[in-house]
């Protein structure tokens, strides 16, 4: 068992217009924790030339088992897709170790024991 | 020497109530740089059903030598643990390359030289 | 072809004073999407002892082909370097998978096709 590939972080940059829809979709899937932060950007994320600082995007992040990442990515793309520039991106990053503070212990695959 | 495993990023999502305690602990340990951002969330991070947007969490991030990561993780968990839902999570992500802008150079293990 | 090393995330923590210069440099290089968020910090990022919460830094993030990362890192360091404490850091993190929501598809090297 390679603990280094068990978890990953899914980061999505989506338009603020799509944020609520994405959140609802993830909740319906039972995704157990997401964080949301508002960010400014340009290029893939918004209109480069207008540089309208009020055209904000939202960054959604969640940590998940690697095997669930693909489903989460597809759900985000389904919910956030409009076909227009500014739809944003989704990235999956490897996570070496993952811990739940309430349990004060590292989370390993199929291990829900608490100390 | 594999430079690709020398550094990592420690990301913690903690309750705002625990933030100051975590910061103090990290400073006492001599952690040389952290960033803090306030985020919204649900699930592991806050009460899903209330969706109280004012129940914010804080994201703490620091880049560190991989060998120091475990100690930092334990310090964050000690400082942020209450045993309740919403205590948050800690994740360690691999970093391929790490640079200090002041030195304009990549930081390699045991290398504190400046250009 | 190993898809797991094709993309990476470049994260920079720079002083707010340097932010606009860094953004301009990245735009000139044709970097196709960045996000900016304001963060608080200490240590490498700001003056630890003053703990001036108004001394904010900016976090700049962009996802890129791995082969372009080194050029982006150098451009950020050139634009953000003052030689003083608080110049900040740049880190490159591996990305396992990268998707454009507009295309609803994973981005692979030299693959600009849309569904």
C-alpha cells in the first residue's frame, strides 16, 4: 500500500455565477468538506483585457481519496460549464499525508478509527 | 539526492477560534513563514446544514523542509484540536522546487548561500 | 508519455508593492491564467515582530505546462526582487491532472482539441 497516492487535492477556479451550483452538486455527492475563497484573476479565469477587478472568480478546494477525484472533477465541470471564456479550470494535486484534527491522526485508506 | 522530495507545503484548515493559538505555536517552533487566509466551507470544516457564511475557517499554509513537516503537523493538531466537528484538517503536499525571491535562487537542502 | 508530470502549479507569495509588476510581467509572457488573493503572513513573507496585519502579501497562482514553469519562476523573481526581507517565495507543485471547464476535458500536452 502506497500511502503517498491515497489522497489528493482538487482545486477548481470557477465563475462566481457557477459557484452555488457547484457547491450544491458537491453536497449532493456527499463530498465531506470544501473550502471556498474569492480570487481575482485573468486569462483562463476572466477577461484579460477588461481587468475588471469586480469580475471575481471563486476557488473551490477539497481533499479527497484519489479514487473519488475523477467523479468530483466531472461533477464540477458539469455544474460550472457554460462553454464561454472564464469557465475556469480544475486541477488535481497529489497529497502526501492527510490528517483530521478532530481525530488527531492521519487518515489512511479504509481507516476510520480514532485514537 | 532527489531535490523533488526536499520541500513540501503544509496546509491546515482550522477554526478561526484556534487560529491565534496555532500561529503562536508555529512561531515558537521557529517556522519561518506562514500565510493565513480566511475561507468559507462546509463538511469537515464547518457545520454543513447551517451554512452560516460567518462561520469562517482559516487556511494556514507554510512551505518547509520535508523532514520538518511531521513536527509542524503535530503542532498544528495539538493547538487546533477540540474534539468537535469543525476542527478541520491538515494536508502535506509535495513541492518540486522552492525559491526565495530575496536570494533569487532555489533553496536546496542545507544551502543557505545567497547569490 | 507520463501525464503526471505534464502540469504543475506555480505559487508565489510576493509583497503587495510588487504585485502589479509581477502581473504585468506574466501577462507580457502570455501566461494564460493567474489568480491573485491577498493573504496575511509572517516570517519570510513579512515582518514577524511587527505582526502588522495591514502588511499584507499577495499570493499569485498559475497552472502551467511543467516545461514553462522555470521561465515563469524566473520572471516572478525578477519582478518581485528587492533584496529585502519580505520579498517572498515561489514554489512549484506537481499537478496530476488538469482540466479546462470550457472544453469539459483534460488538458494533455500538445492537445488543444475541444470536445
